[in-house]
């Protein structure tokens, strides 16, 4: 989801204030390379830093991290400059939004398939300019009076519709799984088993699912077993602690063990932060690096 929606769902003004408090400097190379030894490619938020988007990327690299993610980056005016700077510094870029909504329209409705395809097409063009290859799709709200099977069929067909252009662009589209118990009541795709089935039925290598550790802990728990079970269908990760949707260490998830399981599964894609920080930036970065030590 975009940053505005995320802030709304994680406490609105409180989360916005926390992010703002972390924006303490523009690009500064004289900092500790905290993220240099991480096993997984942890994508941190560029919004934790002050300055232009290019300066934010420079700060990500200065701290030794190898990726950033901002779901709204497809709308940035300086996409090409960010892409060039990322190529220069060896920084990967996480997912951007590509279509569908959480509580409204989505490709689980066949009547929305053309709208979805147009949205994905536009996202591909933005992704090319930005330099990312991960497109995040939302299924839409659960359609009342329509069976789960019909909605799954519609999503499979939507995947078939957009897969050729996603593949041609050298990208991957990931269906995001969300919880309905705390954050997104009424959303359609909730369980990792269903997401795995959706990917398998689509039978295309560029269609995968997004396993959000925060959401799946709320919806079903059993995180490590499910990551191992469905890793072939997973194309991207998001994470935050539970409850509260803040950084690791604020809740119940043992992120050292979870990150270790992700890495040992053979996954080498991006594992992206999606939380409202409660501490200064450098403390957050040290927490993330500590979770990667085993």
C-alpha cells in the first residue's frame, strides 16, 4: 500500500510523527555501514532520511544497506535520477504499486480486468524509469454474494491477462496477502495457502505472492513453516512486528529466526521494511542488522 494508507493504518499522526522525527540529515557519507554484513537484502525506507530522493538513496548506501522501498516511488518526478544513482551505488529498489485496492475495486472482479491491465501497464512504465522489477498488486475487497472459487478464478484470469507484458518487461507481479482481523477488514486474499494456490494455478514464473510477515502472523501464525512451505510461490517480503506494526523487538516475532529461515530457504530477493518506527534512525538500522546476525 502507499505511504499515506500505511500511516493511516498504523496510527495516523503518531506514525507520521515518528517518521518525521527520524528525518535528521541529508546525505552524509561519514556514518557507520551498519547494514554491510546483512545476509538478506533488507530494504529500508528512504523517508527515514532528509533531502531529495537521490540524497535519500545516497544515505541508504552510506549506511551499508543494499535496497530501499517506497511503494509510491512510481509517482516520483525524479525516477530516472534515482535509477541512475541506484545503479551507481549498487542499490536495489523494492516494489511499487501496480493496481487493485484494499477495500474497493480489484481484479477479483472480471469487470475490472481491463482497468487492472491498464494500471499494470502504467506501473511497468514507471518501474522501467525507476529501475525496479517488482510490481505489487492488490486483489480488492471480498465480493459479497460471490463465492471464493469465482473470485479466485477471476484472479487467475487477471494474472494470465497481465503476465505477458510483465514477463516482457523482465518484472514480477506479486499479489499481496493482508490481514482482516486488525488492519484491513473485508480484503479478499488473506491466507498464504490461498495465495500459493493462486500462483500455482496461474502457472507463470512472473506471477508470485507477497508474504507480509506482519499480516501473516496476525492471520495464521506458523511463520517459519509457512515460509518454507510456500517459498517457491513467494516473490517478495514485507515485515513489521506484532502488535503495533513497529520495528522488530517491539512485539512477539523472533525476527532473527524468521530472517534466518528466509535466507536458508534460498530466497535472495528483497525483504522490505513496512513499519512505523518508534526510535531514531540509527537505532532502527542497528536493530535490523542485529536480526541478521546468526
